C-alpha cells in the first residue's frame, strides 16, 4: 500500500515537471489574475498577491518562494491538485554567460554646496532571479 502511494506521488511529481504547457483547465501562475490564482488550493488573497509580485516563475516548484508555502506539504498539495502550471511561453529565459541587463534612468538633478546644478545619471542593474554566479 505504501509503495503504491509513493509510486503515485512520484508519477504526479514527474508529470508536473515534464509537462511544460498548461491545458485549458489549468492556471498559469505567471499570467493568472488575483482571483484566478485563488482557485488553486492553499492560495488565498495574500498568497495570490505574493505570487503576482514574485513573478515570473520557471516551474510550479518555484512557488516554494512564496511565504507560507515552502517545499513541504502545501507545495505538494498544490502540485497534487494539478491546477497550477507554468506555460513554457511565460517561463523566463535565464541570462547567458553572466549577461546583466543595464537600464539607464532619467537624469536626476543635485545641488552642490556652491548651488551649482549638476546632472547625475544613475544606472541600475536588473538581475533575473534565475541568474546564478559561478
């Protein structure tokens, strides 16, 4: 009996990782609305908002990043329900070869001690959550 349960769990786990496309009955966690996300077990208004703010996700397993879900029972319940998915078209691409996207903001004005205006430009680096340094 225990072997059957473990086997069933492994099949569900493997299928959730193999299937890259969402079907018409599933909910893509990268594009779903706040209301739609709440149809997923263990997801209420607060967690749905966290999911939206933490997007994009590369797999359902990434929901472990959401406060209160983690890698334990709640994540397993979400995966077992089979409703949550990540469509491969909404999966983020990981940067290649230490690529970092730089964006330049508009010019900020500062005033020095002699009241001369000087323009400073600030550059911010956006690094994907999937980016890993070696």
